[in-house]
């Protein structure tokens, strides 16, 4: 049925030739017996899968870009379809195809010697005014030989070549493998509470098509994700995926910095995020920087990035308050925007719209805050040196020493044996707990694909948790202690403020383009200062313009945007909201500095 005509196998093309437009790795012609004089010419090139349909001298061509292909699988028919007589290419014909099963299944049709190659792709298509990804399955039927084994060998050759190209690896006779699972930490209460449903319907099917095994754990209480990554052997996973709002990734990142081997762990295990919360600033930023369409509750593009495994470095900001040290990837806020973020929590059920509703409420009852804002200004952002990796290896202690844990190895192992980790910094061995569960806990499987696990931990009794006094490691501070005098070149602004908000990503929310010039890794924080005295109409104009980032060009007596490398905020009084990545922190003095290229983040391929 799929008679091979002018078949061409050039899978041994050298790497230098692979950059040429004329390179064809594999080429075959498939006949459609149900339509006379119709053939498909299929070619696999460095660009992707070229499909040319020729009928009575007319040609229709379509190219499935390699960047849009996530996987392929060889199958065998489950039953013989009446009147079967065509090789299938689903991108051109309907979806009413014969049933197929895995080649190792016992429920297969022995009479059909064909091998079927399924190729899964998610193609960017324009729908009205927006771009979105559309699932496409290309099915090729191989039956040039008299035995299934020979036909399957041909199909497997195509599958192997495709998987090698997807993985950006040299083409070999065996497909590349990665047996490590993807660790998924999902917060079921993020945003409108649909994270679990979205994972099952939008994410898991793509992971299955790409043959990416996963292990899913549903968070049970605040700081669950933080404790999880701090106390596990993270090197057994290919990446750690946060599903929920920005707060889940905040927990994961700070849990990694609480490890003695934080530097090695962050270098070897990339992080990723899928947006199911209310703000979703980092996910929106990734799509913005990598030209990937961002559609709320449509996780296809970012899931493809996780499947592909491309990573990019990301800056982190070290935050210090009077009693704690933490690391941030998004923003620090004081005043109006933080008030809106925190006080609108009661409207979480309506999703991201809660910010707009509460913004109007805060404009009516406008507040101002007294204090001192100090910062190290970056004079020329157009000629910054390339950020370098920090060479600091130790952690520092906040002013009152509250974070200096007396015994960093005193972890409780609740139900499994501890494993010995070798500290990459000094070579010493440290006992770290591998896993923990309450003795009253039970694990329930909700959903799984082959090789994947889905855990939910429920308990009616008390919890047995890791110690509260986990020691924060990470790069050491270059700043004076929180209450000490700052360097002479710093700028100091005293007075009354409506808000001060500092961001190191373009977006701090789905519709809030806060710092248009920001990049994932550029060593810059963008500080927006709005002073008291601004009119409500001006504030409303500011809030109306943040979707397009027009506020970034404002520079007047009341509003200005300043690029900084470090800052300190000292509020007066005891009432107000200070937030870090949307999470409330203690109200009082706070200082921060940026460290470049600390985190590896999974991102889409650059188009």
C-alpha cells in the first residue's frame, strides 16, 4: 500500500551538511489507492517534515516544522478497516482513522503486515487576530515488504531519525533516551482552582505523546513544595515543574537554595512553570520573550518547551529582611500594587480579574506610605557588560542571625532511608533526607501515563514535617548589613510614596507589562517610584497603560522608572504590605541585590 518509490535514506549525512537547505534525511512516496493518480511525497529535512500531495498534476505542499514536532510512535492496527487501501496523512484528510495499538500489544491484527508511524505536532496557526497552536497527527503507513518486521524496521528508522532531530543529537540507529522523570509539583488551590483539571486535560496528553514520564505530587499545605525539593535527591529528575501560580515556583526555588548542594542542584536540574494561578507573571514573560502565544488556560506552548528541554539562564534576586533571607525571580513591592495583590485574595475565585476590581477600590481609598527608598542606579543600561556567574559559594546571615541554623544536617527522615549527598563545594558528605510522609498518610493514584506517577497525600492526623530552621544558602550578599550605612554612591529618596515596585521580568502579571526592556538574565532590576501628590486620574491612566508598558516612559515629579542593581526600602510605621513574588513578607526594612545566571529555566525554542 505504501509502495516505496525513489526511496532515499541519507540519515548518515555529516553534521556540516545538515545545515544545508538541500539536505534530505529520509524520503518516501506513499500511494493512495482509494484515489487514483494521487500520491504523497514525504521528506524529512533539517527544517521539518515536508508533505507534498500530487493529484492529476496538481500539487499541495505543507511543511510541519521540526520545532513543532514533539514525538512519534510506531503502532500496529487493532483491526482491519473495511476497504483499507490508503496510506494516511491526517493533516490533509479527516480524523476517521483505523484503530491502532502499541506494537507490543496482544490485541493486534495479525493479518495486517503494515507498520504505522504516528507523528505528533502542534502547529502555530492564526485564528482571527491571534496565534494559537493546533494539534496535528501525521500517520504514515509502511507496507512495502511482505513481513511486518521489515515494514516496522522502516517505520522505526523514520521514528529514530525524527527523535534524534528533535533532541538536537546526531542521527544514530537507536533513538535517544532519557529515563529520568519530570517532577511535577501542582498547587490545586492556585487561582480559580483548576490546576489539576488543566494538567490532566492539557498537559499529560502532550507528555505522553512525547514519551516524557512524570511524577506528579499535589501540594497539601503551604511550603510543601519547598520542603519537598529541599529534602529529596533532585538529581533523579530531568526537571522540576511548578504548576499553579508564581508562588509554587517561589517555594521550589527557595527550597533549592536551602540545600547544601544548591549550586550543583540548580546547575544540573532546570526549573519550569505552567500558569494556573491568578498572576502568572513569569509564564507570561517567557511567552513574551520567546514569541510564544500566551492564551490563559492554554498550556500547549509552554508544555512543548518542557518536552523539548531547552533551557535559558535566569537572574535571581537575594532579599533580606530583619529576620529572613529569601530569593526572588519576579518582583518586590511596597504600597499600591502590593495592597491590590494581597487584599484581592478574597476574590481569588474570579482569577486574574480580581486585580482590576480591587485596583478600583484602592483608587477610591488611596493610601500613602512614609519611608526612605535607596538604590544603586545603573547609569547606562545600553552598554552593560555581560553578566558573569557569581563565584561566592557560602550563605550569609540576616542581621539578627535568625536564619543561622545550628545544625544544617538535622533533618528528620519520616519513612524512608536517608541518602548521602556529596557537597560539590567542599567535598564533605552530608546526610539529607530522601523523602518524608506522615505515618498516617496514604498515597492515591489519580492519573498516570506509562512510566508516570501521580501522588496525592491525604491525612486526617497531625503532620510530621521537616525542621522549621532550615538554613538558607545561596550566593553571599555584597551589601552592608540591613541596618548599616549604605555606600556613598547610592541615591536616597525620603518622603511619602503611593508605591515602590521593583521588577526583574517584563511581566509581573498576565496583563501587566511592567518592565518592557527587561530580560530573563540581564543583571537589571527596574524600580518604579510613584510619590504622594499624584492625582487619581493620573494613577488611573497609569493602571490603564500597564498592559502596553507605556508607563515605563513616564518621568515626571511623581512617577519615574529607574534601573538599579540593588536597593533598600525602609518604611516608617508598622502598617502596610511588602510583597516578594506576590507573597507577603514581614513589614519593615528590606534590601535586595541581583545575581545573574543562577537558575536554568525551561523555555521555548527561539523563533
